[in-house]
C-alpha cells in the first residue's frame, strides 16, 4: 500500500511538505548541474561556487522546514500518520545528502580537476545528462506515488550504479590511468551515491517502511 497522509483539517500543511520535497529535488538538480559544469570545464569554479553554496543552503533549509512541519502535523494527527511521518523523515535526509554529493563534485573542480578530454570526460559528460533525467523522473514518481514508474526506474538506477562501480574498479586495476584518474574515480563514487539516494526515494513508493533504504545497498547485499 502506498503511504500517504490523512488530510482532514491539515491539507495546507501536507501540500507545503509535498511542495518542499519537490523544491529540494529541483535545487539538488541545479546544484548538480553547476558542479558538473565546473568539473567538465564548462564554467569556472569561481563563477558557480557562490550559487552552488546558496542552492545547497536552500536544500538544508527545506529539510529543516519539512521536519518542523512534520512535528506540527504529528501533534495534530497523533499516531494516525506515523507511517507517513517516518517515511518523510527518512527521505528528506536522502535529498539533503544529494546536495552534499553535488558539493563534493564541485570540490573536485575547485581543487583543480578539469575533466575535459578523452573517453573518461565523455563518459562523465554523458552522466551529466543521464543523472538529472533520472532525478526528474524520480521526482515525478514520488509526487504521483507511481508504482509502475518506480518499478521501471529502479532497474535503471541499478544499471547506473553498476556503471559507476565498473569505472572505479577499472581505475583501481590501472585501466585508463591518466592525470585525472583520481578525480574520475571520486566523481564516479559521488555519482553512485547520488543515484543511490534517489533510489531510496523510489523505495518509499514501492517498499514497506521496514525496507526503506533497501536500494541504497548493492544488489547482492539486499538480503
């Protein structure tokens, strides 16, 4: 059964919470785009740094605001909406972490990494397009509580995780080493974590509450 709030007498607050979740995802996507532009040499870190930090600050503020609204909602509805409140408390942390990993990607650029040439740069440029599409689809899926879309997106997320892991493992083995090998490996790890947190969001649509974060694990560890 897809979770939801009891809306009697508290519809405005519930709508605010839902809207804030979508705003967090929009801001996460913007922070990610800024970070990847810097890492791929499209814009300078100096140019985008302040905007990225401001965007991440909005994500953090939204997380706190959602938690405050959930506390008030709990005081109004009591135990009736305990399930929904627990789900939201879990997923807003995932959304906040996405912003943190966007900052980590930016930090690579701020430290001097510029992934502008070669196969590895082309691959990251592809991810710079693919991950925001996955993020947007995940936002729509959660907004609509779309079970079928969630079941379609989760295997796509697993495929992305496999790609990120494969690239890191190859670099560890010495494949495709170059001056940006360390930055590329770290970028793939951060990309993996972003997608994993999005999959946690999707898990809220398809999994019972005791299995939240189920898709944060590698497939072989999802026991």
